[in-house]
C-alpha cells in the first residue's frame, strides 16, 4: 500500500460542476501539498497546509489530521482546470527531512465545455 | 521576478555518458529540491538541500547520481554512466524554509 493514495485516478466533469479529489495518507505529516500539472506543462503549487482549510479563488483544500485525509475541491469547474492534480506529504517521522516529499499517483481531471 | 530556471530543457545522451543538469533557484530561497518523473510514473524524491545543513540524499537511486549546491544557490545534478532507465523529467524546486514549493519546468533526459 502506498503511503499516499489519491482518488479517483481519473475524473471527468462538465463545466460548472463541483469537483472533489481525495487524498489519504498513512504517515504522520508536517505538511501536505496540492500540486497542479497541466499537460506538457510545469508543476504549480496550489496549497500547502497542515491543518484546517484554505481557499484560493475557486479552489478549496481541507485536511483532517486525525483521519489522515485531505480533499481538494473545485467549484464551478472550467475546461482550463483540466490537469493532473497531485497530493504530496512531508512526513514528520524521525530523521525524515521536510523536503523528502512522498507523492500520490495523481488524479487526471478533464472538464468538458 | 524570475522563477526557478532549469537547463537544459531537453538533453539526449548516449548510454554510458555523463550528464549535468542545472537548477537556478529563486533568489532568497534557502531550500532546494530535486525530483524526477519517469514516463507513466509518479514523482520521486531525489535530494533536498536546506541552507547549510547536510543535504538529504536518501532518494538518490544509485551512486551514479550526485548533486551539489554551490554558495547556497545554483545546484547541479550529475548522472554518471547514464542508463536507459535514467530517462525521465528531472524537476527542481525551491522554497523558503518549510514553505510552498516553486518548481522549474524540468529537464527532459533521454538516454539512447
């Protein structure tokens, strides 16, 4: 079992729909990152969080430390949101450096007009 | 404001040759990270530099891989005696300590 599991692996939506991508992890963490990668493009950091909830525009990220679970929500989805969304965690296990991120396998999101 | 710059953007090399990949982090960022993304695979940690601390090299897949960071700024990832399985996109990122990561566009390495 991977330390970081994302679901779903693939997600197709119609423009305007509310989207949720889930991330579960099995280790104690110091931070969780949500990243976005467009086809052929670079990686952009969307959120870094260690507790609670963060919002940026139409994007919302939540984390439940006790349940070891995070969600990324996209409200009023748009075709330009089509990308791969990646969850990554920085473990707080002894001897593990902050920068040693463990990545989920990614969720491929396609939003149709 | 320049972002993280990586060079070259593409590199094709013959099996057995050495390659050097360069990363220029954002000015002022003390943390620098190297990851790689193989075709059809997820992202994989390679090495992490933070300030003057000893780097975390635990992700380097073999002793053919090494990295250095000179003057707390530019970093070079060196792969000796390249193998076909080294073909991947090598990504560099930088950040303030324990901050959000800023990624470069990567170097696509193809070993023929």
